C-alpha cells in the first residue's frame, strides 16, 4: 500500500445574518431546487446521454444553476443529546459542473458536490458557512478545474447575498 499526505490551505467563509434560522434556510432553498439523485442515477445507469443530462438539469436547477442534493438536519440530530437547535448542512451543486471538473481531474469528485452549513446564532440571527470551492479544488492545479471552481465561488456568494437581503 502506498500512502501519501499533503497539506492544503482552505479558505473558510462565515457570514453572519440578521435573519432567523428558518428565514435563512427558506431563502437559501428558494435559490435552488432539489435533485432526486437516486432517480437521476437510475437514468445514468440506463445510458442517459450527456445532452439528455443537460436537458434534465436545466429543468431542475435554480436561478443560479445549482441544486440541492441532500439536506442533513444536524440541529435535530443534536436533539438526541438534549441540545436541539437550528443547524442544517446542504449538499449542493450541479452534476454538470462536477462533470466539467472530473473529466479534467477525477479527484475533483472528492469535493463535488459542495457543503453549505446554516446554523442558528441567537434570536433572529444565523450564520452561513462553507469552504471556498476555489481553495478546495485549487490543490489539483488544473486550469479548467480552477475556472469552474471560481464560478462556484461566485454562485455561492450570490446565493448567500440573496439570503442576507
């Protein structure tokens, strides 16, 4: 077995909002539709073409070209320990953006889709957090992957800006 380790620098973004947790989540979700990944995967298994996948995604993606793959309710999970609070992890992206990167460097699949975390931070306050895609994907040193990652930076920034209004 070969074992290698690298240290990378990741830029973490944390944005404080004057919105309740519920408002922040609702506004974030309004920018993206939900992808039924098992149904999409079934289509892939049946031989869906790239052009058919593009059409399929166009019908699902939100205004930013992004979609929600999954929502993990960490706040409810914390309730098992008697500390329930508002905290959700969103798994977001677009399989076509991932395809653009993974066809240039398959390792990009480690970070696609992305993670966005929204948590309560007191009455009528919340925080949105994520790792900047360009800092995650930058380790692969591939110009095409970097281009898509910078586009993802901008899309996440636009989504958070919308949530903050």
